[in-house]
């Protein structure tokens, strides 16, 4: 299953394909599919030290991170294997041993 990009104008997730364009039903914005693909290729996720991160990399946490809504903490030096890169504010999707699935910001990790 492919996921369609969110609307660049209103950030709606309900976009659909119409020929060679994507269309947003909420704001009626249309944009070409090739522009969205090239924008996705251009977005580069970098760690706190400027190293480029890719899907499947291993990372290490460089700061204690409190988990919102819980008393748990991700400790400095926690190693996380096999990450996924996603778009948004929290750009790393991963699973941390003992805690579970979580999204992290790339500014709090370094490439292992």
C-alpha cells in the first residue's frame, strides 16, 4: 500500500491522485506527482553531529529523554537498531527495548 503525501498548502492527509496530479479535497490545491517525489528525495535527515541518517541505521541517544505521559526515561547511550525515517517534527520512528515503539527527533541522537 502506498501512502500519498499530505497537502503542502493545508497539510491535509486526505489527498488523492487524479491523473498525473495529487489533489486535496479540503482546499482544492493540485500539484504534480513529480514535484512531491523530488521533494521527498531532497529531504535529508541528519543527526546532532551532521551525519546523514538512512532507514535501517543504528543510532545512540545523546541526552536523557523523558517520555511524555509516563515516568519512564530513555537514558543517554541507549542504542537503537533499525530506524525508519518519517516526515514531521519527530523524524525517526523506532522501537526501544524495554519501552516500545516511539518517535524521536534527530537532534537528540547520533549515528552509531
